[in-house]
C-alpha cells in the first residue's frame, strides 16, 4: 500500500484544492488526539488519508474503511497532501508502486454494488453457490449460452482460477462475485432465477449456523426463483441432507424431489473424491411454486432527527451491541471542529459487517463516504443507530 513516512507535517487551512485534489477537513481522534484523518475529494471519489504516529515519526497512508481504487488516486493524494503540509519526508514507496495492469479476466468479477444497481435481468439467471474449482459452473455456462450465470465464492484462489478459465475459454455469460452466499440472495430480484446450485456445501457439523442452507436462505431462494425454478442441493453428507430436508419440509407448501447416486452431467472435484471413496451422494431439488412479490431495496439511510448528540459524545460507548441477527459497534470518535464529529462504526450482519463513518453535528448525522447497502441487517442496524443518537 502506498505510504509516506514523515518526521513532521503542518496542518493547513482547509478546504483547499491542489491539482484536482480537494482536502476538505481534518479530524483528530477525540480526547487523546493520537490519529488524524484528512478528508479528500478527487473527481467523484471521497476518501480519507490516515496519519498515525509511529515511533518519533508519522506514517501517512490511505484509510482502510474508505479504501480507494485505483492506487494512482491515493498516490496523488499523498503527494499533494505532503506538498501542502510541508512534510519533512523520511521515506516513501510511491515510485515503487507500478500501475496495476487491468486484467481482462477481472472484468467478470463484480462487486455487490454492481448487482444492487444493475442486476442483469434481461436473460434468465442461474446461480452457483460455492463453485470451488468451477468445473460444474464452466460446463453449465458453455452449454447454456442464453442463460446469465452468476458464480458466488468466498475462497479467493478458486475465484482467481475461475476468472482465468472464463477469459481462456472466452465465456461471456458468467459473472463472479466474492461474497457470502448467505447474504447475496437478498439482493437478487424476485422471479428471475431458473436454477440455484448448491453442490457439496461445507457441512459445518460443529457450527451449523455457518451452513449456507438455512430457513432464511430457503425463503430468499424461493423469492428469487421463477415459478418452477429449482434450488438444487447436492451433498455427500447424510447429516446435511437430513438437516436440509427438514428445513424444506418446514415450509407450508413444498414441492421436493429427492434422488440418490444419480450421475450428474459433469462431476465436480469433490464429487470425484467422494465417489472414489464409495460414498453415497444425495440430491434435494426444491421447486418454487408461485410468483413472488417484487424485491424492495429502496431504503433511504437518512437520519430524520438527532436530539442527543452531546450525550452520545459524552457517553461514547465502544462496547459492541449485539442483537439477534445484527450488531452495532461504535469503534472510534474523532473531532472535525467544535460541535462536529466523525464516528467510526461497524454494523449489520456478523458474516459481512459494514464499516463506515458517521459525520455528526447538532441535529444532523450522515454516513461517510457513502450510504450502506440496503441489506436487511443494515436496515435494522441503521434504525438502532438512530435510536442511540436520540436517547
Ligand atoms: C466443499 S467445496 C465444494 C466446491 C464445489 N461446489 C464442488 O462441488 O467441487 C465448498 C465451497 O463452498 C465455498 N463456500 C463456503 N461457504 C460459502 C459461503 N458462505 N458463500 C460462498 N461460498 C462459500 C467454499 O469456499 C468452497 O469452495
């Protein structure tokens, strides 16, 4: 990561603009004034520089929460900041960081924001969860060119491997996301998915709450599937099969198909291993029975009122507040100027927490640098944050 180590720097009057970079304000850690953050705007990007004391020096780098890409933007911000702040530079690594070659394969890898804003809906969608080596997903994508495929994985080497294969095999109907599948389905529009494959999910026998298949997952899958669309679970674990079957049967109405040791059109790496060991392989297919109501993702994360800022600042409590299926954790407080604060906060789901800042002043609060994504856990956490700001 680009950084500069300085012996000293001088705070300058903000806002100030230098070659497209606007340095908007400084925020100092409240009470112990150890770390300082500097707000920067460059074109449509907003982010923070972090200045941290280190031995007798300071290290200046990009703040992790507001991480900015591509790296050249951060390099420019550090360089211009040091010119304005008259830094006495001891060391920097800016020239050793080469511009990153934008790999063609990377264009198939999308962030969650892409799916929230432009979910591909023109073609029928098929989703594979935990694609691993990608053998099954690549086979399906090649054999069904009129279907839009989405592969979800959390294991980075598997994602890299799949991206390479997509480019090598010149596949154009497959998008990939590095995201927890338990949360992804929340953002899939209703009634557009023909198939969801969950093949050989990790059984998590000792931590069942980590299993991909859950009551909520089944509900979201049923909503995303078009009528007669199918969620296909394939597993070598009898315990997982029993657990999932019970959950599927908890639905008031269900159309299920159970098969055992049926050969698939293509065998995955895991499947090969289990078959070699003589294990039984179980499938459950759950069919969606009806049209579902449309997905609503239009939650507006604006705070309507802030009545207790003084009390909130005075009692700033860094203990995480844990609720049923979400949490709120105020982590650090900074002061921008008298009566204006910046609070670092993480919140939302335990599996994929959101990390952001809140800019707080009497009567107003807003997220920085952007609003959270409208997951159900974030919506609940937002309402709780509003409560904390008004007690
Ligand atoms: C046992 S492997 C099976 C891989 C592949 N489906 C196959 O049959 O060869 C399970 C895969 O699911 C992925 N995985 C586990 N939990 C996940 C989650 N919550 N979201 C997305 N992928 C997950 C793992 O990284 C792993 O690659």
